[in-house]
């Protein structure tokens, strides 16, 4: 029985290591006057996932009067846009995220990504790389 457990563990670890070998991860970051942006891109064999986070650099209390937040990014091959309306309550957090994916299997890690953040009447743009 002990030999079978060791064999199963060996097979599991082999699959785990092979799976990790086919994974590439890129992190692009940047900031503007009021915001930080981070895009984590994971490239797998047949798809890409993108985790996009924008963080307000000030205190969350400074966002108390904010009624609408829109943040977006544009790469050479894709784009994403998120919009949040704070009609009932002001923001409780100062980080906002969007997760997406596609069926592509490549990503140009040398590219610059354009980010736009709008909150009420304010707008800031930045380039992350």
C-alpha cells in the first residue's frame, strides 16, 4: 500500500511540474497622480487570463463624494472597461478589479498598455509596462 501512495504522489508531482512549465506570467504596473494600475497577465497553453486592478493612492474617505468610476485598459490585441455606479453608498474600498480571459495563447510582454481612469468629472491617463 505504501508503494502505491508514493507512486501516486510521484505522478501527481510530475503533472504539477509539467503544468507549471507551460505557464508564463507578466506584471505591468504604473501610476498617475491619484491612481496606481496593475495588470497581471497569465499565458497558458491555449488561453490568457488578465487581472486588472486600479488603486486610489489617497484615503478612501477622499472618494466619499464619488458617484461613478470607470476604468479601462487597451493592449495591442485587447481591451477592457469596467464601470461602477455608487448611487446608494460611497466606495468602501480604494482598490477595484476586473478579471478577464481570452482564447489567445500569446502576449507581447514588451508592449505598453494604455490605462484611463474616470471618476465623476475627473480623468487620468497613464501607460503601464
